[in-house]
């Protein structure tokens, strides 16, 4: 996790300067704030643009323009601290539903048949996108050496095939009975027994101990069951290594998804048990993309998925009005510098050069 420095004055909050190997000390921060308070005409403003050769962000002493204010407000840095585990993203009502079905995960003709069939799409989707980051991979074990977190793993339907591709996979689920089912099933394969690890916990329970640990995080058919999507995405991002991938499959929030995903699938055809889904928790690709990008993730792919209940198979589609899959990557070097255009950076550099006093203060 990058080092961060917070500067707080009576008038506002300033974004911390962070960069590997160098940081502004607390003494420097306090000295600068004291100097600013003595000159009431100044409004200290951190300009997120360019670092000096000393790898310290320059300041500019002038009044903020409304345009810059909007820019600063739109930037939210999720890495300044780890998410507090005092809250939870787990919906206790959802747990009851999945607890009742914990023994049916590996019945390929039962209520989880669509998830078994979905592996034909989601496993290659995950594998192929991860292989773009691996230059040399072992035949038969293309994901060897990669650490993957499967959030809401259930009975291990997706965890196991990823383990067979060579990855070291940690599966977590808040339903203890689901984890017991997953552990029991993996015991039949000695190879998987060494590659897979299961834990009965929620994502926020392991954020601190696994910060920047995983090459990939997977939340397949999960986010439509959490009670705080924004917090859930923040936690996913925090356990990812810089450059790591987040894979999500979920259901769009449309009238069609209500008609087919709930009324038909649950109440008429009985493809999934009644009460499995809540339409209000469905999320559109646009909203999901907005949340991902606001938390330092760059969306690479969003593609629709269609399930045929008569054949029992899934296929890819350009239509995302029902189910869809998304792939996002955590930015390697996230920070406010990315929010400023090159032209504005040059202007700010010229202005900062005209006010060397502040720059000199920071270099002490």
C-alpha cells in the first residue's frame, strides 16, 4: 500500500502525497499549514499534475477556480486507508436462502444447473483475460503462479476449474455450510487439495490481512446479493495487486430482467428458488462501470450473456439487458495526476516556478 500523508486544516482537507520511497513528513506538513494560516489571502491547493525530480508534489498558492474544485471533488482515492470492518456487505436474509441450499451445489441437474453451465463461458473469460498478462505459461497449467480470490464461492463451482488451470485459489463465503460442501468436494481430487483454500468469512473480514495480495478477484453472481455495493467494490480493489483483474458476472436492472429473471425464472419455471433475487439489488452496466472507475479500476470489457432454459446452455451476446460479464483492472499507479490534462499541467508548472517559496519549503 502506498504511503500517504494527510494534511488537515481548519478550512478543509487536502489530498495526501504518496509515492513509493518518498513522502512529505508530518513536520513538513504542519510547517506548511502554519505558514498558510498566517497568510489569510492564500488558499493552499494541491495541484494533482506533475511530480518534481524530488518526487514531491508541488503546491500553488492561489484561489481555487470552480473548475478545479469540481475536479478535486470528483476524485476519490480509495487507497488512503483500508476499509473498516465494523460494517458488513453481507445480507443476513440472503444467507438463509443459501444455507437451505448448501447441500445442492454439486447437483448438476438441480437448482444450480445454470451456474454449472455458466462455467462454459466464465472460465474461458477469466482464463483468456488473465493470459494477456502472462508472457510464459505452462502447458496444461496456464494460470500457474497466479493467486485468485473467489468471493462468494458457494460450493466451489468456479473455484475448482480455476484450480485445475494451475492457479492458487482462495474461496470465501459467509455461509459456513457452503464452505463445508466445497471442502468436502475438493478432497476427492488430491491436486485440488493443494491448490485450493476455503474460508468461511466475508470479503471485508480479510481486507487488512490480504491487502494487495491477489492477481485476480472474482465476484460471479454475487454483487446482486450484497447490501452495500460501493463498499464491496472498494474491498475488492484493496485486496488486488496493482494491475490485478476484477471479474464480475451479474444481472442488469431492466424491466426484462425483472420479467425473465424473477417472474419467469423463480415464480413460473422454477429455474431458481423463489426469493433468490431482489430486483432492487440488480445493477446496470453503466452504474457498475461508474463505481469501478471511481474506485481506481479501469473497465476493459462488458459483454452480455444469454441463458437458454430449454437447452440449459449460455452464450455470449452484445445485448446486456439480462446477464452480463465485466472485466476491470486496478490501475498500476492511481492518483490525482491522471485527472489533469497535459495543457493544464504545463500551466501549473509555470505558475509553480514563479512561486519557488512553497516548493523550497517542501524540499526541506
